[in-house]
């Protein structure tokens, strides 16, 4: 699964892209860019999304370039 696919899955779990943007306190175009793969998902946002989806979408799927194994939980 690509980060864009993971972001799209998260948006579906949370209701839609607009609702996800509101929950994350970001502008809707930002979420659209994450879901289209135009913009990478920051590690901090990946953690928030994982928490909002109750772990259904993992931070590693959203931001695979971050060294999660070395990060504190």
C-alpha cells in the first residue's frame, strides 16, 4: 500500500477527506495532496492519523521513509 492509498483509506474510515482535514486541523487541499501522492505525509501527522483510526491505518504505511523502529512510541 502506498502512502497515498493509506491516506485515502484513513479518510474513508474517518468519513471523508474534509472531515479528516478538520480532525487534523489542516486545510482540505493538504489532505487531497496526501491522498493523491503529491505531498508526503509528515511523521507527526501519520501518528495522529493512526490514533484517529484506532490503528486501522498504521503510521508506517502513511510515512514509510521515517525510521519508526528507532522512534519512541
